[in-house]
C-alpha cells in the first residue's frame, strides 16, 4: 500500500513541476543544492547507483533505491527513468515517511 502512496506523491510532484529526472538533470540539481531527495531505480547499473550514493553523501541529500526504471518512469508519466530528484521539501518529506515505513532505505 505504501508503494502506491510513494508513486502517487512522485506523480503529484511531477505535475507540480517539482521533479527532474535523468542522470544529467538529477546530478545538476544535487550539486546546485536544490534537490531535497534523490530516488534511483533498483535496477539501475551499479555504476549509476554508486555515483549517486557518493554524490548524495557528499552533498548531504537523502537517497533511496526504489523499484525499477519502468515503475519510476510510469509514476512520472514518462518513459523509464533510472534517477530522479524531488525539488520540494514537502513532497520529499512525505515520500521519505512512506519509504521509511516500507524500510526501503539505503542512506
């Protein structure tokens, strides 16, 4: 049940224009300090996961590894997405709350 809430919140944040997706855009928002939360697909390459994990640790941005590329992309109404950043603190807080109760955290 939590996963539906998580995906719904990602969808709402996207509709509100408070998400970016794709490796380049996500990295840019993390480094600029605008990213409140980063979500990377579980089926992303090990290289991608390591890159974002290290970057988020360095810039103190919470990171979660969740579901697969298709699911994340579908939640955003797009093709598959390996990474996305939530730019709104409120959406990020809500998603983190549900992620934590699902115990899907890495960071």
